[in-house]
């Protein structure tokens, strides 16, 4: 996109983590915000923060796995702002543990938010985006979308699908004014672990709230990458040293996750 000042961006999962700092970074560029989240407290906090930067912000409570609810959002955003130029599909949840121990209801939960949330957002907003002079879609995947990691198989299922979907959608829209980008963050301090499910969910939640979490980088560099992808129409952005290592591994030795699997299996048996 040539400019962000005066444009309108929709950000899902805007109540915390990557969504919040992305909204703040877009606001600093002069972008007005439509903030979407399931948490009323979190999304209002984000709205207050971006309004202090001199832009307008509307809040929309929605579970992105609910197609009917997401389908209502374009009209709500147009009523509040008059246009939509940017869509950031960021909302996400996680699970950890061996796939054999996963509950299917938890897998469906992840697929609903991580994958269907992206599909619902793109399908609902695309007609409006195509009507603009220029627009952009950002879908947040993960480093596990580059290379599926053992003990994260169900999570990798969703994020790998987001990668492929985004690549296909970019190809479809290449002759339009709508750009499409995929973002592949490594490990960042986002708060996603607080709701982790799965056999290792409790351990991941404890790690996320421990003092060790302070050593994990904040989500600000992911937000920086998202804005850069929008402004420069980047097809993909890999963020963080761990994500770059996995990206390289996927290219050099695709499908060879056995060593990682042995290591994570030993770790899991110790807890």
C-alpha cells in the first residue's frame, strides 16, 4: 500500500499480544482501527491506547470461529468508519502435547480459531477490500507453518494450512489492488500460552507465566514486520531467529523432524 495514513484497518485478536501492538503501530502510521476480540476488557484497553495516538477506534466482540458473527463485521466496520483497507487476521490459540493424547474437541477448537478464523475473515471482508483503490490482507501463521514440529502437530496443522491458503489467495489476487501477506513469527511473548490446551497445556501455561517468560522477546518486532509487509506488499515475513532456523531447515531438510521429535519426547517424559 502506498500509504496508511487515513486508512482503516481491521485487526482480530486485538485485545492483547501481537494484535494489540500491531494496532498501536498502525495507529502510529495514522491508520484508524476496527478492533476485534473475544475479550471485552482487552479490546477496550487497546482501543484506549490507539485513541491516545490520535486516531479513531471501534471495538467489535467476536469469536472468529463463528462464521455468522464474522459475516456481520464488514457492515459494522463500514458503519463506524466508512471503509476497510487493511485486514489483519491475527487471532489464534494453541495446544501442546503428543497428538495421540490430543482431544478431538481441542483440535476442532484450534482449527476453528486458527484456520477458519482466517478463512471467515477473508471471505467476509474481501468484497469490501476489492472495492477500495488499494487494500491488503495479512494472515498470521507461525514458524510451525514452515516446518511441522513434533508435540505441536495439531497446531502445525492449522498454521501450515494458513500458509498454503495465503499463498493461493495472493496468487488469485495478484491482478487486483489487494495485496496478501503471510507472517511467520517465532517464539514471542504474546500471552497465547495462557489458554493453551493439550496434554502439555498446563506446563506451557506455567512457563508462560513464569519469570523465564521475561527472556522471550516481546511481540513488537512481529508488529513491525506486519506493517512492513503491508507497506511493501511482501508475500511473506519470517520473524525471529528460531523461525529463520526452521525456515532454513524446511528448505534444506524438508520433513526431517525425527531429531526434534526425540528431543521433545524426552522433555515431555520428564514432566
